[in-house]
């Protein structure tokens, strides 16, 4: 899935979607609470450097997602409910 339409990913916008991979473009600045909650098949997401705010629990319940070694700061509860 390639997302192109706005500067924000809104609260629960993609909750429960069956994406395996998400590539966010350089115009995304804010990812709101639980944006990708329960995307059970999600294994990969590319977050560009343009993102200035990542809210809490955005990957809650995303049990297949792994984390990049390049991640330097993670907000509280970002992966709440993940195994």
C-alpha cells in the first residue's frame, strides 16, 4: 500500500486492514493514535524522515511487525499488544 493523499495518518485510519507492507511518502508528518491497529498481516512499514510526530499505540495488535535496527526513539506504548 502506498499512501499519497494527506500529511497526516489519522486515528484508527487503517485499523484492521490486511496490508503486508506500507510505504509512506515523504509528505507524511503526523501518525495519530492506533493508526494501524490490528493490521494482523503487516510485516513491514517504511516511515520517512518527514514524520515529526508518532502518537501512541500506532501498531497495537500488529503481531507480525518487526522493528528496524535504525530506530533511535520509540514513544511509550507504540507496540502495545504486540507479541
